[in-house]
C-alpha cells in the first residue's frame, strides 16, 4: 500500500472534489463514516464514556462529525473544543452548527487552556491538531498534551496523533495513542518515529473516493501488508525434493551462544529450506545435534568461535552472524567468505555487522547479492549516528541504490531499503517480539527463503512479514509479555497457513 506525504494528500483531495463534484464537508462525512466502521470494532457502546478532543480546524470538524455518528449509535459522547486557530474554519463552523443537541460540548480558546478541567472519560478520541500541523507546539500546548497523556485513557487518534508532523514524524510532545485510525491514506509519519508511541496499533479505514486518485500517485514508500506478502509467495511444487527446496548454510555461534544458531537453523527449516547446515565451534556440536536433529552440524576447528572453512558448492544461501562473537577468527571468516563468494546470496546479521563496523569501505568487499539486518544500534555503528529515523531512511535509500545491498532496519516500525530506491515499511508485529533471539529467527527465515530461490528483495519483504505474523500467532497463544523467540519459530507454519488461506479467499 502506498505511503503518502502531505502534498500527495492535498492533491488527492483536490482531484476528488473536482472529478466527483464533492465538497470538503462531503469528504469530512465520508472520513467520519470510515472512522466509525473501524472504531466500533474496537469499542462497544456499553458503559463507555467517550470524550472527543477537537481543534477548530478541519481535523476538529472530523471529530464533530464523528460525535454525531457515535451519538446515533447510542454511545455516551462529550466534546471538548480548543480554539487553536484565531478563527474557526468554515468546515468546523458548519459541523458545529449541526452537532446534535444531546451532545454536551465545551469550547475554550487557547488562552484558557491551562485552566481546562478535562471531563472524566474512558475513551479519548484525538481529533485535535491533525495532519495540518506545521510548526512546533507552544509551551501551553505541550503542557496540555502532557496532561492528556497522564490520564491513562484508551486513546484513538483520528488520522494522526496530535503533535506529530505528517511527513517528518519528528515531535517532542504528542498525544500517545493506543490506536491510530488512518483515514483513506497511509501517512509517512506512521513509520518515521523512534517509538511505536507515535501510532499505537495502526488501523486503515478505507475511503472509496480515494482509490482512483491514489492509484495515480507515484511514490517509492510502500507499506507491506498481507497483500504484498502473498503476492510474493510462490506456490508449492508437489514434485519438489529437498535439493530443489534449497540448501542453507548458517555460520556463527560462540561460547554460551549456541542457542542463536538453533533458533536461526530451525527458522530456516520451518521456512522451507530443504537442507540446513550449521557451522559452529566444536564445543557446540553435541548440543545442536541433539536439539535440532534435522540440521547438518559442521564442526569448526575452534572450540569457542568460528573461523574460515570450506563449504559445499551445493549451498544456495549463506547467513553469518547469529551468536558469532567478535574475536579475530570471526573477522577472518567474514573476510574469507567475502573473498570467495560472488554468487551465493547472503544475510549478514548480529556480530557480523558489529565486525563490519570496524572496517573501512566494507560494502565494496561484498560481491554477492546481500541483505544486512541491523537494529538501530547496529545501524548507527555501521553508518554513524542519526538523531531522527527519517535521516536513517534517507541514508539507507541512497546506500541500497549505490551498492545493491538490501537493508532490513529492524524495529517496531521495520524499514527495508531496496536497490530500486524503494523503502518498504512493516509494523505488523507485536511488543513481545522484542526479545532475545528474535533477530536470529528473522535471519534464519530470510536465509531459508533465499535458499528456495527468492531474490534478496523478495526474501526481505516476505521474511519480515512471515516473522511478524508468526510472532502475532505466538502472542495470541502465549501472551506478549511471555513471548520467546522459540515461540515465533513454532508458529511459522501457522503464518504460512494464514497466507495460503488469504490467497484462497482473495484469488478464487
């Protein structure tokens, strides 16, 4: 799904009004209806008092239209209006004049904001500042938003959380939503935060009038969803065999870190790689042979780490890094693989990335198709520190274009840069996946897909979605607080089944 900037959204709305003979008021009502369709899936109308926080601009008009629709559905609704702009917008004035008489509202100007007593409520709908924000907030607004956040209410943002800039995502103070319901378009800011606090759980509310104009917008920012993932997934061949399903080699492990290799190896097998070789220190061989009998365990000459070794010509994908450590031999291994391998696609993760961070011009030494999978800390060690996520995004886009290397920047809002200049975003996982070993699982998944013949872009995109969906199934069973990386591995099969069912339902 396309990710749009503010200028794109303005262009789309102008085209809709001109081609469909619609007014701004019509679009506000359509947006409100789309919001309600998703809101009612989250919140029932039983014993829930809803406070709608509105500004006096277009976003506030959305809130007033939403208030009427909720009141019609027997929700208990109250409206708190703060006049941010000097004058009420015409959209706001019109919707306020049509507000149901049964809805109690209070109107305060900006000078009164410090004295506002916020009514008691269960649910807060944030329809305050919206996408039109274009300057830093005043101290008074910062303080007010901090008061809102201290209430511990369930917060649902209309389109974008108040205080967040639509294109940049940079913000110091913002209303922290539990949910963001995106109206008609997916905004760039959803994926540019350094914290999931910017959006909470993202829910897309389709607006029919937007579909045609969106299709005309050209963008190199894309949100990966189930549609993207299933378009990549290849059908199974009933005549296949283990060699056609590909052979994966994973090198890593060090003293005390053999579990990383088990997680990565099992993930590659669960993903569908026909054969998985694990090259590990000889001190880890017995553990891995007994805990993962489906893998072929190769013994390194070193007891506590891995160094250079010869590998079979029948290898279809390589992964290096899980539990590797950073000793001299490990650095020699990476050098050796880079020098010898100019064809076999490779995933580089974890300590292998930390070793590269000490090398000058390391990207020029990679001759094969490659994917690197850093988290933000590893990314900054590789490329230098970045204050904001949007700056990392700009850098990685150019890096992938210049080098051909795919970057999977892991996090709550994972970003993937590809050699064609596209940035793909994924935020479909859950908090429980922030656990030791989760990255090793992702490495194994991506390597397993490479072994099966997916190219680096396909493997990165499909792999991140498999990882997220498997993590969500695991969280449904175990709970987010108790989730282990091994639980994600055990639910890769369910993720595949989910993809297959989606394909059946949408392509028959």
